[in-house]
C-alpha cells in the first residue's frame, strides 16, 4: 500500500515517495491535462484566426464589390450628367425658338389688330363725314326752298 501511495504522489511527507515528477501519477495526469488544454487553446486560437481571415476575406470581397459598384455608379452618373447637359441644351434651344415664334406671332397679331382698328376708324370717319355732308345738303335745300 505504501509503495502504491509513494508512486502515486511526490509529496516528501509520504514515506517512500520521491520528488521525481516523472514517476508520480498525479504530476503525470496534471501534465497530460495541461497538454490537452494547451492543444485545445491552440485549436481555438487557430479557429479564431481562420474565422478572422475568412471574415477579412469576406470584408475585402464586400469592399471590392462596393468599390466596383461605386466605380460603376460614378461612370453611370458621369454618363447621365452628360446626357442631362445635352438635353438641357436642346430644351433651352427649343424654349428660345418657341419664345421667338410666340413673339413673332404676337407682333403679327398686334399689327393685324392695329390695321383693322385703323380700317374701322377710317370707315367710321368716312360715314361721319358722309352724314355731315348729307345734313349740310339737306339744310341747303331747305334754305333754297325758303328763298
């Protein structure tokens, strides 16, 4: 019994035990357990590293995609800007042309109106003069009859 206990421990108070840790079961068991723990730790660390790498890869992939999208967006925007500029120019020209035509038509209509007004005025005046003349003639006839 004492011999088994001695091999079981490296405690100096136990008779027949030595301080030889390689012969001690407890120490060997502890050593084995700590090795296992170390291995587990290393595995965990490796997994974490791999995960980080994967995450970084995903991040990089996403960033690359984002950059690509941004580049495409910029290209699109540039194209649209050019298109809009051209359209704006065209529309401006159209507006100016329409304005010109409107002004021309307005002038034409105004002239026409003025001409008609003048014509009507002249007609009115002629009629007035005619009436006056007739009245005058009538009065003259009446005077002639009296004398």
